[in-house]
C-alpha cells in the first residue's frame, strides 16, 4: 500500500508525524506532494498540480490530506477523480468551531464565520473518508454540517513513541533538586485549556500544602491574561515559562509528579482529548484532566486517569490533593495509563487503525 500525503501541511506537526510514522511502521509507503501553507490557493494549487505530475508514473493507492488543510481538499478531490483515487482527510478541528465558536476571533454572523463554515462543509463533503479523533467530534461534524455520519472514522490522537519514549527519560526525574512536589501543565494557552482554573486551583492548594509547586509552560492566546493573573495575586508556588523546543518536553515532563490536561468549559473542550494526555501517560506520569465525553471514550476515572469537574478550580484542587496524599493511587494511574498507551495509542497502533480503514476503500 502507498499513500500520497498532499497539500500545504506542516510535516512537523505532531498529528502528522504520528500518522506518517505509524503508516510506515505498518508497511505503508508514504510519498509527499507538499508545498508551504503560506501560499494563497491561487499559488499553492498550481505548485501542487505541477508537483503531482511525477506521481502519475509513481502509482499510489490513496490521497491523504493532513491536519488543518481543509482548503486543499477540493484540489485533492479533483486529482482523485482524474486518477481514480480515494481522498482521506484528517481535519483534526473544524475551522468554524475553532475560530468562531471557541477562540471567538470573528462574530458568529460575520462573512468570515460563514466563509469558514462553508470551507468545513465542502471539505467534509468532498472527502471520501474523514478521520476524527473522537466520536464526539464525528457527531458534531455530522450534525453541524449535515454530513452522513458513516463518512467519519475515529482515529485517536495517540502519541509518537519516537519522541515521547520512557526509555529516554528514565532516571531524569531523580535530577530534580529539593523536596517540592511538582504539578505541571504545558500547552498553547487556548481558551479550551482553561488555564485560569489551574491558576485558581494553585491558589487553593497553596493554602493547604506549601510543598506543592506549579509549573505552566507554553505561549498563546491566553498567555498574557494568565501572566497578569499570576502577577496580580503574587503567587509564590507558580512558575510561568515560555514555550520550549518540542524535543525538550519529554525531559521536562520527567520532572513532574502530576501532569495536567485541560479544564475549559467550551463545547470544543468537551470533544477533544489533547496530545498532552497521551504524551504524559506515555512517560508514566499520572494525569488529571476535566471530565468530558471525549475523555470517557478512552479512559476510566481513578484507573488510568483522575478526572475533575471542568471549569471548577475547587474540584481540580481536591484532585491534586488526593494524588499528592495518595502515592499508591498515583502509581496505579501512572502504571495503568502507561499500559493503556502502549496497548492502544502508540504511533504503530494509530497507523494500524488507519491502514485498516484504508484497506476498505483502496481501489
């Protein structure tokens, strides 16, 4: 089997890395028809068409449009019709939901909102198969955009076992100095992550246990607001760090005693399982995150994860104290979570799932 990755995708984005890595591990050859996403479609389309000429001789079985490349699906579909190849699209997110409903960059009734809605709907309609990371996302896409539910196939985010390898981080946690207990979050500071609730929980925890400290790593939309909140409240137990190179994250995570997921109360937050949940569990760290339908698709509370109520700092603070004071539960969640990841969510397992989906539609 041979796949043609197509469009202006980011080859280093972790979802794309996992899928490519997983397909290759399952014996699928990957060829790439790629250009930079910064080009507008009237430049990007001709470049992609020209690049694709060489693949008329090099046969492949399907066209794969990676994460976020909704605008490249129409061209992929045209080429698919000319070559009689199915198009598989992995949107990961809805442009409309992300920009309009979640991040609120533009008003709901604006031209930009309608434009993004139409791009979503067209890309989902044209693709032969649309991959989704959760059933919750599939239900939303089908309902919101009027797409047949059977078109969606669930493939969880998973984790790159090349990047987040427990072997590479073993022993690193011993290098942490002092007796502090570290609760850690890293991310892109999006509204759905609910980092303000982590900060509020840190304030509560600080009144109960002075040995617990918090580390927030990243940058993004809510970073300035979070920084202002920490400075205003003069937190002594919370450190805010700018984003670090992705390959340095595993070692940083190795120092944590507890890792945090997401805690926002947006509709999108209810439909996603963030990369960090899979990544931290793959490093055998206990994870606390908000209780959502998406999380419950894969994890069991107090077995391989610890859940708290979304948008609830008191609930998060209680969960942190429970794990801090219960070493047996911490170890249980870390061990079971790690086992679950190795069994179901490595790149090899993700690649196997996609290969099975593709085997059903390849011509």
